[in-house]
């Protein structure tokens, strides 16, 4: 997880107010690779997509970022995150 903040020095600011936004970037382990064979030290319940999906979605919503970047690809998570009940 990384927060990136870009602050424009006063000398470079234009007459308009500078935009400020937050970006939340998360590398999501896709379900295809979340197997007990790959992660023998991890309990199988912790690798289950339903368990991980809820935690990941909760984390994303808690961050209240303006832009969310998901790496690796998790189509079910994206569909869930974009559901109307999660719109802000």
C-alpha cells in the first residue's frame, strides 16, 4: 500500500487553486493463484475469495481515496466495488 501526495511549490502554482487528490494502490492476489499449494503456510479459509474480498473491499472503502488502482486483476472485486450501494 502506498500513498502518493504531490504538492506544487508556490512558485509553480497557477492563479487557480491547485488540485489535491489521493491515490490508493493495492496489489490483489487473484483467486487463480491463491491456492493451498502455493501458500502452504496460510490456512485455506484465509485464502477463500469470499473472505478476502470482503476485507479488501472494506480496506478500499476505509481509505476514502479519490482514485483506486487495483493491480493483478480481480474482476469480481471490481464488480462488487462498483455496485451502487458502495457509491460515494
